[in-house]
């Protein structure tokens, strides 16, 4: 459970969904599944957490 997401402003979710769809290439039909498995993603910062993690994983060959 991730109670922090209850305090997230709805306007801060758009960059997260945009990142997941455009940069992480999450299929739109899989987005619900991804968020259900990792709700903490909704409380992450794209610039300081999600994007650097994605780039690191890509650099070691994980796509």
C-alpha cells in the first residue's frame, strides 16, 4: 500500500502518464496493470527518479 499517492495533486499525474506512455513505451491498454502493480509510480518525480532509472536500465541492456 502507498498512502502517499492519496496526497498527490491530480495535475502532477499528467507528466507521469506521459512519461510512461511516450518514453517507457507502456502500452495504453497495459497502463492500468502497471499502476496497479506499482502504485508508487504515481508519487515519483519524472526528472529525478523515473527518467534516470529508465536510462540506467537501458544502458545495461534492459529494455
